[in-house]
């Protein structure tokens, strides 16, 4: 879909979706059905480690059954962690999608993302996503 949009001349794409699905894009997994590939908790835990979350918390997040449970646990650790970690994830989603379109479609497309929780509340929008939202 991303490459086809670029080939059709779309100049920008705003991805608006559930964090547990879009997080796969941050890991370079573009065929997101769970029977093809799954590394959601690994991607989340890696971003948390880069952000400096303490090892005991990393272990707790990684042991969660779902990304939603891990997100809720991260929320318990404080809003700053959610903002820092999901901000990095959203920026990575944008960058990886733009690179994917460039590589497979040889087109430049601005990609932004807005991630929401299982409760349908917006977690955050990437910088690109926020810019695209302001155009709507």
C-alpha cells in the first residue's frame, strides 16, 4: 500500500493506527499479519532500553503477553517514559516507511504517524504526523 501510494503520486501519508500494529513498522516489518512476523515486544523493549529504562522494568515489559499490557505497564512508570519511548517509535515508523517507499518505489513521500491505545486514546503523533494533522 505504501509503495503503491508513492507510485500513484501521493506526496504524504498519515498512518493512524493501533500502536500494537504500527510498532511492527518501526522494526522494518511491513507485512504486519502476525502469522508472517512478530517482534512487537522486542521492538518496544529495544526502544525502552535505548531510552534508558532500568533493566528490571525492561524485563517486566518484555514478559508482557501483549503490547497493550506493556504499554499500560510503561504508563505506570510515568508519562515521560511513554512520551520518550513512543516518540522514538513513531519517529522510527515515519523514517522506516519513507525509506521503504524510496527503496521499492523510488519516490519521496512524507510519512507521519499517530498511534492510539487499545482504549482508542491517542498516545501521540510523530512530528511529521502532527504536521500532517494540522493540514487537515
